C-alpha cells in the first residue's frame, strides 16, 4: 500500500473517439457517477475539436480538461498543428506528450517529445509524458534501460521548478489496447525505476512528489491492485475511459 500523502491522478485518453455531441454526453455520464469524489484528480484528454464543448461541460465540476498532443512552436507555418497557448486559452490544463501511438504512427521521437513537453510547460500546462517499452524490448530484458533513456531525454533541460507540473505515465506498449496488463509488481518495479531516474536528476523530494501513472489496459477489474502499489500514483486510461461506469470504478479505486 502507498505510504505517500499524494493525490492520485486518473486521466482518460479518449484517443480519436467522440464527436463534440458525444463528448458532452460522456462527460455528463462520468460526472454524474463521480460527483462529490474529491480524493483524486480526474482529467479527460479529448480530441482537439471536442475541447470547446468539453470545457463548457467540465466547468464547475471536479473534472479537468486535457488534450492529447501539442506542437512545440508557438505559432507559424505548421499546417494542422495546435500550439500550447491555443490550448491554454481554450481552458485546457493538461496535455499528453509522447504517447506510444504518436511515437509509432506519427514519427514522434525522444527529441520531439522533449520539445513538446518544454513548450507545454512554458505555457503553464501540466504535461503527462508517456514512456514504455515494446514487447521485444521487454523480452530482451531491456525494459529498465528503455524507460530510463526515454525519461531522461524527455526531461532534458526541464528545470526543477517545472517538475510540479510534470506527470510521467509508464505505458508498456504491448499492454495498450490489447487487454494485456503488466502485473502489479512489474508495473510497480518499472515505475520505481522511473522515480529513481528522476531522483538522480532532481533529488529525492522531487522524485517522491512526482505522480507516476500506469497505463495499459487498466480497467474496472484490475485497477484496485495496480493503484495500491507504492510507486503507482494514478492511471492513464484508454478504452475504459469511454465507459462511464468503468471509469467511475477506477476513480473510486483511486480515492
Ligand atoms: C492509452 O491509450 O494510454 C491506454 C492506456 O489505452 P488502453 O487503456 O486502452 O490500453
């Protein structure tokens, strides 16, 4: 069981799901199930076009608004991209960077993850930086090496003063959307490795205060065990965040 006094953060990653009208309905479904729960932070990371509707629907609730990506430049000729200040002005408080789907399908690299994280933090957003090994890397016994490298590179030149706005999500790539979950112990061990990297760079107190989420097929059935682990301070939830009943069970487990 966790001994740290730290608020857990449960964040839903909706991916490319939900039109604006569906987003409104989903947020109201989630809110009606978790209203009054104040023991953890709850975030929904919605598609860009849902942001205005989601900002209105989350206003005055305990649900905070997140986006799923951000460009690293402030403005200019970057067709199709969205800047951190645009997100901020629309009421966004959190943004995911470096999700494995972005790394795999959209050419995201450790360098661009770092640039996005810095741009978002400089604009005053909270970032959820995703790291995680592929199946072949786990099988080759290099999980620790991979997540340590990704963590170090993602945090390059990020000053300690900004670390209070950083969350790291450990998401083993083989567990995302597959129904396969890391065991509680394996997930905890890797989150512990990430914490040690942060401790080496920023010191023990920053590392202790850092929220490290687990993500990868977390659901209503397995959330309790994962969230009880010492190094796991929340969850980044894909599929189950689209089901209000299941998402509410996860939020309850984090209270
Ligand atoms: C994710 O998209 O970050 C994720 C963890 O997805 P899922 O919960 O569906 O595995």
